[in-house]
C-alpha cells in the first residue's frame, strides 16, 4: 500500500478543553493534606494532644478552685497547633518529591506556579481552621467550667491578641512552607524549620547582649523581635516598620523565593 492510500491518522484535539481551574487545584491539594495515612494520623494526633492537654488543665483548675479563663483556654489550644501544624505544610510540599508524586501532579497541571500557590493557600487555610478549633475548644472547656464554678469563670477575650496570634501563626506556616520548598525533603525541612524559627532567634538575642552596638544591628535581623510590635498592634514608628520589612525579607522572603524557584526548575524524576 502506497503512502498516498494510507488511511488518515486519528488526531486528538484538546484545544477546546478547559484548563484546570485554580480552585480545583486547591481542593486537590487540600485532599492531599489529610487523605494519606501520615496526614490523617498527624491531624488526629494534634487533635488528641489538644483534647488531652485542655482536659488535664480543666480538671486541675476545677479541683483546685482556680479561675478558668476563656482566653487562656483558646491560646493553649492555639499554641499547640502553632508548634505542630507547620509540619503539615512541610509534608504537603515535600511528600510529592520524596514519594515521587510530583511527576503526576505536574503532568496533570504543568503550570507549576499554580500548584505551589495552591499548596500555600491550603497551608494558610489551616491557619483559619486553627482559629476555629481554638475558639471551639475554649467555648467547650469554659462552658463546662461555667456550669461547675460560675464565680471563677471569666469569658473575657482580647481581639488584639487574637489577631496578633493569627499573624504569627500565618508567618510560622509560611516559614515551614518555605523550607519545605527549599529542601524538598521532609526530615531535613522539619529539623531546619525548628532550629531556624525557635533556636536561631535565641542565639541572635544572646549575641546581641554582648554589646549595645551589636544589639542595634541585630534588631534589624531578628524577625521574631521585629514582629513583636505588630503582633501587639503597637507599630508606631517608621523604624519599627523598617525593621519588620528588612528582617521579613531575610527570614521569609529569601527562603521562600529560593524555594519556589527550586520547585519551578527542579527536574522531576
């Protein structure tokens, strides 16, 4: 049979196919965060720890006739999630590279930037979920205390502290996300994150105590000190804003920028 008589070859025309919407990508990434054994049991463990700690504190307070404060119950739950939840953001980013799922993700959605942004949106979404959980837990525990000892139960709550905690939690999640993107390895990202966010500021503060000159310089570097006035809603001077911006670029902008650039350019195997 000559080439001229060959039957026409089938053509797959995908030009009319709609691209994957960004919010569908977000929902897929959200499902990845909990629809694995590691993600599910990690979230379950966080909930169990919060329930155990809050129950113990409530029982001790009721037995010893100690005041029970709604604000304290909320921020105890929030503190636990602030410490543990960034690991979930790390696993959301690194699991695809350590378990070789990145090839599937970037084949279905070749626009890597949208996938990375969807993961970041999901990570920050867990911050909002944290706020709901801490308020619900505080409502339940304080409500029980109100039934047992109404005279020693205080329902006062500071909106300023709540908003400050929200900012701090969002920053903590973003830093965990940044190191996950930068290292693409779960154990390494977890270790470096805790050293970077919780130990390094202490070392910087200790170095600043050597002399006033060093302390003045390090105030522009230590992000945890610079963010203090913002978390307390007390940013009154241009110098405070300057320290926040400069240290924020160093602590968040650089690792996040290099991490995203690595994902966009990394070879998928």
